């Protein structure tokens, strides 16, 4: 066997092992996410809060601030306080915790202050968006599942189309593995999700197709943003927490962007009390 053939065989075996690990991780994480999303309330708030604390910790690790214990502790305590306040339905307390946490992170960071603040903004935005989308008692679950499925479909479509078709790179300086074929495949599969929701009577065709398109693009941009941050600091994976995926940042980057856009869109349409309804009812 030539060196080229041996290298190709090794790559194929590694890809196969990576795919198996991804499927196994998804078999655990997807039911967990959907189960807590269905339960809502404290269950969903607790899961989201734990996840965003993990995002914040990984962000600090990626940007070289894992040693900044006061910055780490301040952000973690603030995110926990925000989650507790939102669980108690005290948005004013959540806002106070956010302001104090953000100010504390900035004041306590003796280096890379902007990156520390960016990490807290990234994690807290994801937290507030995820809780806001689910909060509506009537349409919150439908809205959250829609955003989850669109983000997941965009990732899955991008993964298989990118590897199966290949072709020109999307942005090689930032993410050398992502291709235009993958981007288009992810976009198309997100529209299939929207069409499925329409087929089951969960919304109108044109609004949901447009929303899915926007969320897919946002998710892919979020993926590129995370890749750009890691490349800036010479990091391949944010951690090795999730087999086949890397860390929470690696797994949730597109979902964070999609949730934030969905929450902003819902807020603009109906205010803080009807984000889920604003996404699904037209």
C-alpha cells in the first residue's frame, strides 16, 4: 500500500469513528434537550443555565483567560443568578444580575478585557434567548423545537453535503473544512424542517420558510464566528467534552446564533411575553 493510500485509509477510518461518536452523542443529547424543552419551566432554565456556564468557561479557555479565576467566578455566579431570577420570573433581578456580572467581568479582567466581556455577552445572550423562546405557555414549545430542529438540520445538512460533495471552500481563512456545498445543503435541509412543520399544521408556509432560511443563515454565521475565534487563538476544539463534537462551543455555536436571532425577532413582533407565539403565529 502506498503512502497516499495509507493516508486515505486512515482518514476514512477516522471519519467513520468520528461519525459514530457524533451519532452516539446525539442519541443522548437530543432526547435530553427535547425532554427538558417539553417540561419547560425550571427544567429548561436549569439545563440552559448549566450549558451557558459551560460556554462561558470554554470561551475563557479558548481566549487564554482560563487562569483568570476572578473573571471566571464572576461570570459563572452572574449566569447562575440570571437563571435563578428567570426561573422565579423576576426579569428585573435578572437584569440587575446581568449588569453586575458584565461590569464585574470588565473590571476584574486585567488582560484581554474585550474578549472576557465578549464571552459573557455570548453566554448570557444565549441564556436569555433560549429561556425567552420557551417562555410562552401556548406556543413556546413549538417555537423552541422549530429553532432547535432548524439549527440541527442546518448542521447535519452541512456536514453530509460538505463531505459528500466537497467543492469550493466557503471561507478557507476562517474554516478550511467548510464548503459552499455544505452551506447550501444545510440551508436546504432547514427548509425541509419548515415544510414539515407546515405539513403538520404548526404554522403557515411562507413565514416559516422565511424564518427557517434566516435562522439557517444565522446559524452558519455563528459557526463561522466560533471558528474565527478559535483560529484567532490557535485552538482546534473548545474542549473534548462531547465525543465527536469537541466542546459545547463547537456543538452549540450555530444554535446560539439561531436562538438569539429568533428571540430578537420575536421581541420585535410582540414583546417579552410572546416571543414563541410571535415566531409561530402569523
